């Protein structure tokens, strides 16, 4: 029997990147996974990417789980409420795992600009897309978990601390969800529900592969442009990290923490798609990237 057989998960923002990898990782472990997002076949989001939630759901099923695609705009409270009403009805009130990976800030972030030079409207929209959506989603998911006195909420972020991330609006979004996890953990702890934050390392997402003009098969060619890419990881790596967390009977001990794929790889035996175990933390220290 697979570790998460019979478990029910929602991956909010599961169209591509880490969200897709997480959905597939949970599917590998046998979970039923509701995959939400805006990009569906025949109707892309404003990011203009080709990936869809239907594709992710199909990958979940192919990996051994049950994938269910549901188009949801997580900035719209009524749509989020309807999503969890559907989960409650279809799964007899069961929701074991919520992963908040909604982002949508790719085209809103202009690197190299001070906050007063940057578009304020885009900076504020980034908070709406990447923070408010997480708050709305957890608001409607938590009662299902509290009712059953068990569950896990994971906030996907970038980094494990509060240091500046070279862009005020980006930093605010990524740091906010770390604190969101910490604060939710305190409210949820008495009810048997765990909340925590999790970051990937250098993510080898579909968009990053396109940026470097390589494929998953030829990704090492990109190291010529960015030597740090040698320690990049596929989205499945964080997916398997999430599956390991969800299967850990002592998960409550990690409530409120900000965790990383590389740190968890020291604790759990998961590997990346090619069998490797990228460790951004060790690499960054060796290269002097962190002070």
C-alpha cells in the first residue's frame, strides 16, 4: 500500500512548476489530488504559458494517484468556497493536505528597480495574487481539517528566512507566506492540524528551461550561462519532499517551521527524478552565496 493511499489533497496553483511537481509527487504516493489553477485547455491565464491543470491531473493519475482538475481563481472568495464545498461533498468531508503554491508574479516582478521606481500597481497585485489567495484558500480549507482534528497545510515560498530577496515586492510576498504558515500553526496546533512553509532550491521549472533555451534532457547546457544551475532540481523533488512530510507521523513537530527541499533530503530518503539529491544549502555555503 502506498504511503498516502486514501489521502485527499488540494494543490492550489498546480498548473506548472513546483505546484505540478507537488501534485505528481503526491500522486506517486497514492493520494487523490485536486489540482487547481487558471490555465485550462482552450483558455490560458494571462501568463500565456502552455501548461494546463488538466495535464497536471493526468500526470497525477499516470503516476499512481487520482488527479482531479478544477479551474479556480483563488483571488475570488466564492470560487474558493465552492471548491472546498465540492471536496467536502465528494470526499465525505475529508481533506488531509493543502498546498498553497499560487504565485502569478512572474510578469509583475521587474528586477533591478527600487520599490519607488517599480510599478506600485504591479507590486500590490503581486501581494493579492501570492498572499491574499493563500489566506482565502486556507480560510476555507482549515475547517474541514479542524473538524477531523488532523491535516497538513504547506505554504510554498522562496527561502527559509526573512532576509531581503533583492526586490521589495517579491520579498514581501515570499516572506509573508512564511509568517502566514507560522501564525496559522499557532491557531491550528490545538486542533491537531499542522501548518509549515517549504521552499525548493534552484527550481528547474518549465519556465526556467525555456529561459535558458534548454529541455529537461539538455538542461546541463544551461550551466554555461549560469554555473549555479548545476545544482538545480526538478519540480518533482519538492513533490517528493511534500509526500515525505505528509506521510510522517511526527509531522506536528515541524509546525510553524520554514523548511527546504535540501534540508529535508538530509532527513528523508527521497531523490530527484534522475536519482540525484541536489543540496542547494551545501552548495550555497561552499560558493559563499550566504553570509
